[in-house]
C-alpha cells in the first residue's frame, strides 16, 4: 500500500499516462489529418486533370469544328447559297466548286474531320465532301445514320447543335450491314449563320471523328482512359467506351453538382462540363486506387508513433526522477520538524497538512495588515491635516516615522479633480476610483530629495504631503531646498500635473501652502492651500492656483452690483433665452474677473438656483417626466463654473421648450374648438367677438391663431366654409337660392349671390343648371 501511494509511484504513473495520451492523440490527429489531406489531394489532382482534359477537348475539337463552319459561312470566294434550290442544275460547275471547297476543308484537318455536308431543306438534296450529291430519296434510303441530324435541325429554334457519337458505316451505299464503320459526332449549323435551324436557307454539317477526342483523353488521362465518357445535356451517351457503360448509368442517375465528385459503392466519379456542346465529361476512379496510395502514409504514421512512444517513455522516467528528488528532501524536512516517522503518514498527507497550516497563518497575517494598515494611515494623515491634538498611538507614531523618516520640512499640496467636457457620465460612475488612482500615482513618483504621501480627503479632494529629505545631488532640479523655493515648487507642481495627464477624462488643479518644520504643523499649510483651491470652481482653466491675488480675494468685502444680481430673476418671466443667457454670462463674468471671495460667490450661485426653482414652482411647472426638478441637488454635484453655466442654461432651454410646446398644444386645441363651433353655427352670428367668447379667448388672440396656424384671416375662413356648404346644398337640390342663403347665414340673397360668384366664378343659379346638365 505504501509503495502505491508514494510520490515516486504516483509521479511515474502520471507521467506514463500523460505520455501515452499525448502520443496517441498526436498520432491519431496526424493520421486522420494526413489521410484525409492525401485523399483530398488525390481527388483534387484527378479533378484538375479532368478539367484540363475537358478544356483541351473543348478548344482542340469542338471550337475548331465551329471555326470551320464559321469560315465556310464567311468565305467570300464561294457563296453557299449556290446550292440552294435548283439553281445549280443550270450551272453544274458551281456544284463542283462547292464540293471541292468542302473537300479542301476536310483535307486540311484529316485527323479531326471525316466529312462536311451541305443540306438544302427546300429540295431535300445534300452535297457531301465524301459522297458528292445525294438526292432526298437516296439519302433517306441509304444514309439514315449519317443524316440523323437533318430532322432535329429542321425543327430547332437554335442555330447549331451537336449529335452524340454513333457508329457510321464506311460505305454509306453498301447493302451489307456488317461492312464496318467508325464512330462519328456531327455538328450542324444553320446558314445564314444567325438564323435558327427551322428558318435556315441551308444547313452545314461536319462529321467529327470520335477518335480525335479519345486521343486527347488517352494522352492526358492514360490511367483513366477506359473509364472516361461523356453524357449529353439530357443524359444520353455522347462519347465513351463500352467498358464505361455501367459508370455512365451511375452518373446519369446521380445528382450532379459542378466540381463535386460522385461517390458510388466502388467508384468515385469526377465530372467537368464541356461548355461548347453543353455535355459533361465523366471519369470513374476505383476506390482501391485511393486506398493503395494511402497505405504508405499509414505505415509512416505507425513508425512515427512507435518512435514517439519510446522517446516519451524515456523522458517520463527522467522527469519523474528529477522532480521526485526535491520533493523527497522536502518530505524529510517536514518529518524532522513535525517529529513523524516514515510509517506514521504518507508523503502527500504530510505535504498537504504543512501547506494548509502555513496558508492559514499567512492569510491571517495578510488580513490583519490589509485591514488595519490603510485605515491607520488615513486616520493619521487626516488628524495631521486637521490639526487634532490627540495623543498618537504607538502604531501611529511608528507609521509616521516609517512614512517620513528624517524629513527636514513638510508642505501640504491640494489637488482638485474635476471631469473634462465629454467625460461626464464616465467620471460620475468612477470618480472615486479615479481619485484613488491619482493618489496612488503621486505616491509612486520618485523625485530626488522629495517623498510624497497622498490621501483622498472627505471633500473629494486629494492631499499630497511633500516631505523634504537629504539628497546627494544638490544641482538637481528637485534638490534639498526644492520645497522651500516657490519657483522650484512651481516646477514640481508642473511635473505633477504632467503626470496626471495619463488620466485624460479628468482635469486637475493644484495649490499648496507654506512649508512647516514638523508633521504636527501640517494643518497650517493645508489651511493656506485650502484658501486658494476654493477658486478652482470659478477658474477651471487655471491648473495652478497660487497667486497672491487669490489670498486678497479671501479678505475682500466687495459685493456684486445689484443690477447684475437681479438681472437673471427679472429676465425669467420674459422667457427670452438670449436675454436669460446674457444675464447668466454677466453674473459668471463678474465672479471670475472680480475680487469677490469664493464663499460669497457660492452663496450668490445658490441664490440664483433658488430663484430659478421658486419661479418654476410659482408657474406650477413640472418636468417632462413628471414632478418638480430638484435643482439644488443637481447644482451641488457640479465640478466648476463652466459646468454650472451649461447645466443652468440647459435647464432654462428645456423649460422654455416645454412651455412653448404646451402653449402650442393649447393653441391647437382652441383653434379646433373654434372651427367646430363655426361649422355647427353657420346660419348664426359668426362675428369674431361672438366666436371668441364661446371658446373663451380674446378676439385678438383668436384672429392671430387663424393667421398663424391656417394662413388666412378669420373672415376669409368663415366665408370659405359658408361657400363650401352652400355649394353642397345646391348640388344636393331641393332648396331655393333664398333657402340656401339663409342656411349659410346670409339674410340678403343679392349679397349671397355676389359672394358665391366671387368664390366660384358664376351665380348659384348657373351653377345649379350646370350641375343638373352634368347629372
């Protein structure tokens, strides 16, 4: 039991298992990949060979034959129409010239062309380069196979066609059926060249030797020659040997996809189209051909697997011994420390127990340090900056000595962090994290002669304590007196601001106080820096806030002129955005450029927000989502005066737009009510005063609504509605002109006739007569 549970046994078994799994997995993957890849390469090679063969057959046979026919049709020296009708009977020499032309074309390509025929559909006669002139009766009796293309071409809508290969007797006029023959394909084309077979004057036919195609196949595909054939567009045999009959049947029944082989039980059938004829060339390759080719790959994979397995076993033994040696020494040390013998516990149990106890102790120590260290440091720094005179604990005094060491001077530097334009949402969700990152970045800065301790304050600012220490390079930019000289302090502040640029979503403003001798006096330096950082809200464009004028503003008793203070409140009822924006800009400009204290300016901004809020409540305004907006809560979340301006003007713009929208909706409702009243009271008094009183608005406002919303005056609208109603009553019939005039509010018939004529260009009587005529 001990030997099976020992580290040595487990390591040996694990390594052997890993080796076996890796070797077998790699060999399986390699075998599958190699076999499939080699099989795919063989199929691709066969398909490419068949494609090249098809291309060669198409160009060297079919296209050449078509060029021969095209040359005959375009030959200017001999007009093929000389054979049309009976004109050649009067000039037999023309017939001889045409036959000689056909023979010359055949003799020019004897390896390809057997004969060329010229057929006249009108007379049924055929002129052949091989048989001469053959009349209809003789052709139908003795040459049925050679002229089997005539019937198909006579009814074809196409201009040309190919017939499949068939055996043609060598002697067309022999009475013996077994007189021998050869396989021929025939290409027939109409003449004129662009006409269809049914409309052609003549038909030119070329008998092509199948052996020309077979020669190309034999030369380019010697191994697949016996198993290569061609089928026509409808599946009929076109080219092929007798031994490929069963494969032809398989290809004819299978669904053909371009470029994809057809797998049967014993053969893989490749195919490629012959574009000129519309046929398909097939080649059948036995499955045994691929299997024989892959046997070599299988043997190679097996050999590699055996070698890899042997090497893996050797390496696993070496690695087991190398790893077990330090583990054996570790187990011996644990036994010595715990006093255990070799038989008291197994090796894994001892290692596990020792690691568990060590982990518990380390975890407890880390938790204590992590829980108390940052809290003690933060509380200590806050007390130093606030000037609390409480007695420091031993841990706090130790921490002060560890942080500052033998520093000679201290200075408090405050950073105001605000969001940049366009980074509002991102900073609102991650502002605390950003300030903590900036504080950590400041503490990690390494400056000669200066130690930095940074902490985030409760008011969302960052305090950085600069401790001046002894240095060995007095010529350095931040040497021993770096925090004493104000010019060098500005250089240090610029360095810090440049380091803060790695946070592109925030803007940082910085101020500092005077240098003190002891850490207990840091509250005085912090108070001086705080008096300047207040103005970061009103001067967001200034990264450094250390001018003497800022200290003078703190002691100023000046107040902003009353006209500037009251202008915003006075412009709100007028609801003119430009005037309101101008009032806000005047107020902000006075705060930025004047000598007013920061607390006083914040008081004025709060009063401005309260004035806006009181005005909204006075007119019972509710925001689009419902309820009254909490402007004060929104105001205190702003970072600087530019954000305040944008927020306040956006709020005013939203208020004005919503108010105008609601006014427009009320105006639309009022106008609709007036129109409904007019339509219902056309015979009654429709004066502007009467209608306005019924819809509860002033006559002047109602008149303006008609002009602005409908683009017509009130009187024009009433007259138009009365005339439209009068026209409808006249068209309906059954009422006199006087009755119609009274129904639309006219007491005088003559005045009604005048208005009707102005509206429609004719009197009501004429309009009535025209309406009856049309009816």
